[in-house]
């Protein structure tokens, strides 16, 4: 605690991250699957970006949005990797308050950005199925850039006031957080000030971002389903729905862990701490892991190019 004492002397509270309570001796072993997930996530998303960048046949709206999703996943992995491995490998739990706020800002900004990109991808599928002849005229490069900037700026400006609200609150000299990374609700719970304004704003951010996005996603897929059911040929209906499978998997991998974490925070007060930690880690680790895997397996164009690159490397090695 000497580090915390030195930090407190500077007039700032000391924050301590938490790994897996009761399993401290196994942290090194626990880090192996977590590192594997990070490695696959980063390698998979970098592969998606490389394929779209290098292959001109993939310079289409669907793949541009997929690249945005890969970038947000890379950002989310990069935001949580240093502190998580610091706790598991070196038992380095102390984090400066400002650094904690910065990490929290990027985690929530990138999570909301990912939600917005998933909505944009649903719009892409809706236009492709309902108005295929006008697809390229509606989703021009300029429109895609505007959508991407709009999604990111919405997230950035929504989360920014939450950081300032937390900055103004009072904390004890030493504060133990629940996870190996900083999130809004966890920092807010550590405060000894009045939390009502910060709590209301946090709820408002959720309602204006993921709640609105989820409702619009349901509406988009209702319109997609209505259009698909109006197609006469069964083969064409299946072909149209098959183009949405990867996107549906991405939505489920993002929203199911988030919903589980929200529910356990609301109704699982008697749940063991390990349940919160596992759900929080799943929420941050699973989407960046699953998105490149699902899109590589289910998208024929990307799968074909990855297989082609692998075969080229094998032939060159021989």
C-alpha cells in the first residue's frame, strides 16, 4: 500500500483494480485463455482490415462497415488489455484516477460506437434487400463516411459529460474497483458523494445509445423479414436471409452479454463477485473475438480470400 500512500499525498484518490477474487494464485493460468482470446481477436480483426484494404472487390458498403466494426473491436481490446494483463501477470493493481477515467471513456465510447455500427450494418442489409437497384446510389462513399463519423461523434459526446461528473465527485483515499478495468458504474459506486446526477446521466446515455439502437435494430429486421417473405422464390428468400446471418450473430454476441451484465447489476445483488467479473469480461472479450470469426466463416468473399492467402503462404514455404 506504499504506492497508494504516495499517491494519496498528492491529493488524489488511489484506485485498485481487481482480478479474480479467491483465485489470485491461479492468475497466471487464467491469463493463458484470456491472452489467447486477445491474440485471436487482434489477429482476426487485423486480417479483416487487411483484406478489405488490399482487395478492391471488397470496396463495398458492407465491407466498409465491417472494417469500422473491426476498428472498434481493436480499440476495445487495446483499451482493456494493458490493465487486465498488468493485474494477472504482475499483480499491478494501482491505477491513477485520471488514467482510470480515460480508460472508462474509451471503453464506453467504443462500446456505444460498436452498437451504432451494428445499427448501420442493419441499415445496409435493409437497403440491399429492399432496394437492391439503388443500393450503391444510397450508400455512397460520402454517405458511409458521414454515417461512420456520426456514430463515433455520438458516442464521444455522450460519454464525455459522464467523465466530468465522475471527476467532480469525492472519493476515499483508497478505492477498490470490482474489475481489472474501469467502467462508469464501478467508479460511481466507489464515490462517497451524492451519485444521483451521475446515475441519471448514465441511464440517459444508455437509453440514447444502446436502447435506441436495439429498438431500431428490431424495426430494421422486421422490415427485412417483411420484404423477404414477399419474395416469391424460396431459394431467393433463403439467399436474402443468409446475407444477414453474420450480422445477426454479431448483434447477439454484443447484446446478450451486455443484457446479462445489466440484469445481474439490477437484480443479482446476492450473486457472488465472480459472476459480475465473468460477465463483464465476457461482455468486453466475446464480441471482438466472435465478429472476425463469424464473418470469416459466413462471408464467402472474405473466406475465399483468406483461404487463398493461406494457400499462397503454404506454396511459398514449400
